[in-house]
C-alpha cells in the first residue's frame, strides 16, 4: 500500500458554495434515472438470445423467461430489452474553469459500449499483425452508430482511444504507431534446450546437463506465465472499475494468445511440481467485478488456427531421432497447453456472459458477431431469495419457452456481501511471485484509464510564481529528480455520498479517504508523490438528510521545472476500496495564475 504522509480531518462543505459549473457537473455525473446500480443487492443478468441461424431474437416478454438460482425460481424485478440502434448524442460536459478537471466520462445511456482490447502481453508478434489487419477490415464495414473504444495491454493497461462512433478516427488510430506489433517481454521464446540437444549427444553427462537446463527453463516459463496472469487480471480489474459507472452493457472484445490460469505439474521434469502455480483466486475476484460492472468478455484467440510446433520447418527434429518418445511427449504437452489456454478464454466468457472464439482465422467476422450479440440482449435483475451472504457459488439458470434458441449469459456468481468492498485476495505468495494486487496502486499507473468509482473534480494552479530549489513539505521525491521545481496547489472535490460512511456507537458516521498526487516524466518514471490519509465524521441526522455535501482536500505537489511531466491525481475510499483517478499534462496548468490569484478554496476543519 502507498504510504500515508499526513492524517487530518477532511473539510466538508455544501455543494452550493462552489461555482455553478461544479454543481452542474456533480449533478450530470449522477447515474441516469432507472439505471441499475452496481452496488445494490440486485443480481443483474444480461442474456443474449439467438435463433438457429445465430440471429438475435427480439420482442420476448418477461413471461417467456424462467430464472432459477440453485434450482429455485426467482422473482424478476427488472426486465429490459436492448436492440442495436444508432448511439444518441452525448450531452457535453459543463464548461469548466481553466485548471479544473474531472474523471467523469459523459456517455449516452442508449445502446451498448464496445471495447477492443489489443493484448500485446500474451500474443506473439505475427498474430498481432494478423489482428491489426482484421480490425482494419472490420472498421471499413463497421455499422453506423457503433460505439467503440480501443485499449492496449502490455505490462499495463492503456486507453488508446475513448468511445467514438467515427470510423475514420478509429482507423487512423489502428493504422498508427500505437498499435504496431510489439514483442512481449514475458512470452517465452524457443527454448535453448531443444537447440542444445542437437549437440550434446547421448552421453550420460549430456543428458544430465540437458535435464537441468530443461528444469530451469520450465521454472522460468512458469514464473513468466504467473506474471502474465497477474498483469492481465490486474488490467481487467482496472478496466472493470473504469467501466463500472458507465450505463448499460459493456462488451470487451479481447484479442489474445491467452494464458493458463493454472500451471500443472510436468512429469517430464526432474522436479515436476516446481512449475505449479494457480491464479484461480484472482480470476474469481476479477470476473466478479466484471459482472458487477455489467461487462461481458468476448475472447478471440489471435493465433487463429494452429499447428503443432514439432512440424515447423525451423525445427530440425534431431532430438526426436535420438529420443522418439520425446515427440509424443512434446505433442501431448502442446495440445494440453493449448487446451488450458483456450479453457481460460472459455471460462472468462462463460463467467461474464460473453462468448469465446477459438480455432478460427475469421477474426473480422468474430468481432462483428460479438458486437452484434452484445448490442441485442435482455437485462433481467432480481433480489435473491437466499439472503445468506456466505461467499458460496450460486448457479444461475435461465430458460426461454421458445424452441431452437441459444442463451448466452453468466452462469452464476459468488454470494459475497454486496455491502462489503471487493478486495483482492490476500493469499500469501512465494517470494518470487508478483506482489498482491492493489486497487489504488494499479489505478495510479501512468497512462492507465481513469476509473470513476468515485467521480471527482480537481483544481490545479501554480502555488507561487517562479521556481523553488526544494520540493513542498511532505513530498516524497525521487532522488534523481532534477531541480529546481514548480509547486502546484491541488484541490480535490468529491461528493460525500460517493464514499462509504460506517456507523459508530455514538450516533455518527465516519469515512476514511486518501488523496494522491503522483508526478511522472515522459517515460513513465515516477518522480514525486504526495499522499494524505483523511477522516471525516458526520452526525447520523446530517448523513441521512443532506445529500449536497462534498469532501474537499488540498495538497502541494512539486514538479521539476524543466522537461515534460504528467500529474496523476486520485481518490481512494479506504473503507470500500473504491477509486477515482485522472491524468493531465503539467503543461496544461503551468502558465495559469497562481492559486491565490485564482481564488481557489482553502481547506478547513471538518464539522462534527
């Protein structure tokens, strides 16, 4: 966890005390009337109904559906049908004053949102080239009104293009440098043990050396797979948090070479169990937040149709001449590995209500099918009759009294208490494993999308004119950061109703929020941080009756005066483990009037 630099009482003010543009934005960022809230105890099930020709089935009524949980009928309290239609105009953001920014994303509630996720971390370079070509072909025929955003995944998640229905904007991005194929730092190359086998001969010493090398390579590959699993699941977790406040269904079309979440023992190694690993706990938590955010995943195997590598012309096959059994073993291992990787894709799709596409070269057609299916669906929601939130898995079953139809929907959920935060597993990992997932640290990565579980505004102005030789008090600066520095005043503003307030025995409610300001250079190196942990108290009567209170905090953050830098600002609800974040170039605020000249508000003590 990021270290907390200061603790103090937070300022709580009335929304009406702030400029009209701030009030308008806070009102605009509230969920539309009738929108299903993610954090309620409703279980939301999106279902795609298709006929024998894989065409969407429309105009079904609630009476056509039967919904069961663990075999018991449930009462459907929400029923909606959604069809493909042109996206409505998105209401523009209220005009904000210079130096004021927000992580709120205005998106129309009409129609589904589609995300193309280009996975460079888990996909070979040649497959990335094929994916790029297929995406461009789809964009040339994309139906009018289709709303798309494009993300990439390396060791971190990046948003390359926000939601747009303009195919020219999307094509220009895909044809540009940002989507060029790139080698993954964690995809294993051809092993040197296979090449070395050609030269070692059949001597006992050679066999011992080869076995040791194979053991080392297998353990290294296992560790790389664990890293890929962690980075990928972290990315999906952050993506779900970014999408959680956007209305309606979100379809993530994930081009990937995939990865196994379970790495099984290898009986061909001297120590078969040294390579074992599992990401099941993280996988469960990630799919849980995806479904609660109404996100369906459509994995597409970017490798298309595959053949066994033993038949590759670059493989001499000499090792199989001396050891015929090795061919059978390697062939079986390849098919087992492929099955495990595709099983992960199938599992991700099934858990979120999407559909996987494997063993096909028709990637363009797969994209079209995924977007068509994800834009024509029914939403059903119910409050479970079983109110025992014991964390057990509950099976969902949907039936339709129409012959010859196919249903795609999530098949169950874990009955975790809906009033508790979704926290990542704290299972102890070996010292060689990646560190446990941190919501706030992932949200604060340079270039990541801006999660909006907590919608906030920030006002950034220079604190003083000119530069200073040292950083502001409380800053944790990188020793290599060059001075002198410009100091900025950062004001945070969030709706008090967006964070968790725990009741206490003395008739009050308390919240715990940390505010974060990170400075990155153009290469994504963290240069400086300022973090403050803050608590506030409200009387129960004020909490219940007043909905227009805001949380306000002020920080001082220093930035090197020379060079290109970025401010990433965030709010973390420490009780609910929910986040909001945004990023802005320092160049956007460096020439503004100072905070005193601009009249930015001062932090005051909290009312009790």
